[in-house]
C-alpha cells in the first residue's frame, strides 16, 4: 500500500498522525545530477543498510546516483546540521529517525529546529530492538537476566549504539522498570557494538535487530527478548511479556531541507512508496540484516505510546539515569 506524502507522520509530537490526502505532483525534470543522502550513523549498522537498499532503488528509478554519505557524530546532530545548511533543492537528503525526536529535548541548545528545518518525505521501516547477551552469560530468558543482574549489581555491562540514542534510553527504561543496576557502555554505532558483544568485551546489549540478526541465527549472540514481535524471530518473546508496559522501537525515515519544493518531495515520496511495495525489497527488509516491520510511506508509531514520554516528556527518567548528549559522554571500551 502506498500513501501520499500528506498522510505521512507529523513529527511535532513524535507520534503517528496522518493528514488528509492530496494529489501527487510530478517533478519531471528531477533529478538531473547525483543526489547526496546523508546518513548520520556509521557504515555497517541497521540504518546504513536500509539507506543503501532504498538508495539503490531510487538510483535505478530516477536515473541518477543516490550517494550514501555516512556522517556520524554528535548524536546524529552533525549529519542533520549538514542537511539543514544545504540548499533546499532536493540534492541533499537526510536519513532520520527516533533519535532525532529524542534530541529535540535531550539537547539544551541546537543550531537548528528539527521540526521546522527538516521536511518529512516518507517513512521507511520500524525496527524492533533486541535484548541480547554474549553466550557466556548464563541466562536464556529476560527473567533470568533480571535475576542475574540483581545478583551482580554494578557488574553487568550493557551496550547501546550511542549515548542519548533510543538504544540508550531503552537501557535506562529497562533498568528503571526492573530495578537493576548495570553499567551502560555507549558505542558509535551498531557495528562496533556487535563486534565487542560477540568477543565478550561487553555482556549484553540493546540493539536494532537487523545489525544482530545474522549473529543471533548462527549462535554467536543469544536473543533474550524483542521490544515487539517480528516474524523473523517468531519464537523470541517480547520484553513486555516479562516487564509489563515495556515498549520501545526505532523508526527510520527520509527528510529534506524544510524549504524544498513540494513537487520534489512528492517525487521522492512516490518512488520510496514504490520501493517499499516492491516484493524484492520487501524480502530483503524482512530477512537477514534488514529485519523489521514495513510501514510504507509513513513513519510508524514510536515506542508503542511510550515515545512521547521518552522522546519529549520524560525529563525525569533522563535526569535520574544521567542520560546526556553524546558530546558530554566519554565513550568507554571495557578492558578485555
């Protein structure tokens, strides 16, 4: 199913709100040269993989190269700033997601207003988060993990793919709701997180499922629970099955500078929708490293209702947990 851009999520409250449908305009001459798609995450993670898949589709459909430019750092704000500063002509795109909604309240001062300066084009996917451990950790379920953490307060290391990201807040929410004391270890992206978790440098992690899925399937990592159910791991329960009310997910979307002409936005929206409806792309997103629930042309609801509290309203949880922007956090790598 494809949806016009005006049915796309309004980010003002970081929740799924649709608008009335409107006729699609066509920008017949766009694009006439290569397009930069800035991904504010490192190469190799779940976000990068989705961007490259959709970028290849757009290149084939529109006859110009959509070049993925990884620009991580600053909790995604460096990449966002680059797009905000770019000409609003459709030749610089932004890969954005739930972390950007969080940043709107996490950072006291930003040189841009994300809701004003970035125009949403299309939603891409919603990805479940996975609570996973190195196989050496003697647990097989969430209940056992909670008990193990309580028996070893302050000794269990749990990794996120970045300070202040949805992964970090998922950890703090888990600690808060279960009464566990674990050491948070932030990484610069999902790829290095997975590498260190497999090698045993950290005990556990909250990661977007696509980055970890192949390693779970081959037994290098043990998936304890997901934040919502997915067909790619049908036998893995949700955290909410053990911790009532716990719901977190990460969503991804495509945006452009705020003043980009509507005809260009409509062209991109139409082609992204076509890609998400394509059986081959659906298969790639549903399997291997692209696992996740598809939401064609719209950004899915954040965190199953918890998004508004975590991303915009739950200042208390962040203060209590000491959640800080990336630029204020020293990134630690545990000793072997």
